[in-house]
């Protein structure tokens, strides 16, 4: 009989294998990294472009271009682009993040001949029609107006701006920025950023030599290079800053606390991820146990470590009942101080280690996941030995090391504290 009062035995993950890419180049020098695996004739092709030419007076250029990229070329309307992609059961999406913008195509291999020319048309000839721009501006202003009524959105905006100032990482977007968008600026940014000399292609799935030839035939020629400057920022760790946006009718208060830290390139980053997991990085974390399970102040609270190309930062985020906001802040800082003054117990540390190794193993569920792991290191100039060091650190880190990292990075005198609602 199974004894459900006794936890099952567990064994630490011993080996995690990664599918590493092969590198080739198109005729025009665009690097292509292929992660080949899978039984299905499905392929994902990602065109990744660095964000460039940051201009504080035009903070929405990269965001708007990414959002409107498939809204029409000189040959195809936005509807025709969608219909051509949909007809072949393919999926086409654009995405903007702080460091990069990407265009991703999912398709069956047998349809590459039909869909790749459509993607090429989009990446080389997007026109950003004025009518589409007017609709985009109207929709985004309405969305912004709605979001500015949400405490968590306001807290996130204030926190990013306090950390990173008026850079692509932290600029505080206002409605007037949408009004200032114009088609000429979008076309100029598109020509500068979406160019072969600013492109990396990552292909994952069942992608063979005929597929590469089609990729090269479409993107290896007749695609103009550009002059552009990749975004680059520097930041200093400041002193304690408290931002309080009082909202008299708030039933909940949004809290966001954190500071600039290190990114994935730093040797401390794996250890800092372990420290973060103990603090608030999984459901059994200290913040969850204290503020949700014990005190009942919130439905959820967590902490995280984010790695950007020019900075890293750690944060604690939650929404609590307005009447318990001050008490929740006290408990958050209490948990931070405990990590700086007491060793993590052996049983808790073992649980965290097994959780993190299992999460890493579980995240490699398919070939696309392996491609994501590659991107995590490639754009930081790292190799797969990063994952070897990460796994080794998770397996062998001591409570003493975690204590030292807590005292090095959880320096509350440098914390940004943002509260939107009531204290």
C-alpha cells in the first residue's frame, strides 16, 4: 500500500544534456544557428535584431515598428499577409523586448517555399501605412489609459524608471509619445534596424539542407545593409529611494522593491539565482510561506533576477490588501535580513537545489526549448560551459556562500521601494 503521509524518495538530477547548434552563414554573412531535432516536419525560424539608435525624443520607435511590422508592404496589405500565412497553417509573430526585436515563423517544412517570400517581403519592404499607424496610436492610447488605472502597472513603470532612468530599459511612456509617432521615423528606424548586418537567425526543428537553401535564396541576397548603432547603456547603483503613489480609493497596494545587480555574464549570477529562489523564486519560498501562507496578506508574492545585456536587476513584487501594506513591507524586509544573518538550513537548501535542477531539466521539453537556452547565452557572449558552471553551482553551493551573496547583493540601503495604493 502507498503511504501518502510519507514523501517519496528523490534523487538529485545527475546529467542535463543540451542540443547545441551548428553555425552557418548566408551568402550575405547573416549567421544562422540551427538546433536540429524532432520527428515532426515542423520548424521555427527566428530573425533576431538588436535594438538600435536609441533616441529619448522618440522612445517608441522600436516598439511601434515591431508592432506594425506586418501591417503592409508595397505588394501586400496586412490582410493579404495574414491570409497567405494562415492558408499554409503557419504562424507569424513579432516581439519587442528591451534589447532585441524578433520576427518568428512557425511552419511545416514543405511550406517553406510558399511562406518564406512573405516573410522576406515583410522584413525588407514594410511600409507602415498612415491609416494603420493612426489605428495603432488610437488603440495604444486607449490601452495605456486603461493600464494607468492598474496599481501593478503603475508600480512596474515607476520601478523601471527609478532603476534605469530615461533609457530603453526605463523610460516612462506617456500618451503624448504615441501622438508624436510619425510614419517617416518608423520607416527610417525599420531600414536601420531590420537589416542583414543587424540580424541573427536561429532555426529549430527538422531543418535540412533544402531548407537552408531556401532560407539563403530568400535572405542571403537582395537585402540592404544599414548603418546603425546598437543600444548601449551604463548604470550606477544608487542610494535608497522610496516612491509612493497614493491612491485614496485603492483596495490593494502594489509593491515593487529591488535594485540593480549583475547580469548573466557575471560569475555571481548562478549563485544569485539560488539565493533568489530561496527568497521568493518558487511556490515554497520564504516570501510565499510568510506573507501568503502564514500572514494571508496576498494571493501571491515572488522575487526574480532579470538579466539584460547592459544590466541585471533583482526585484520583489506583490499586491497586498491596502490595510496591511505597511505590515507586508515589514515582513519583506524581515525575510531579507534573515538571509543576511542566518544560514539556510540543510533541508531547505536541498529542496531548493532539487527544485532548480528539476526546473532546468523540465524546461528542456522540446527542440524549441533548447533553442531558447542557446539564445540565453549567445547574446551575452557565453558558451555552453555557462550551463556546466550553473549546474555545478546549484549542486554544490553551501549555506555559507548563500549568506555571503545575501550580504553582497541584498543591500537594502540601495533598494528602490515603490508602493502604489495605500501604505
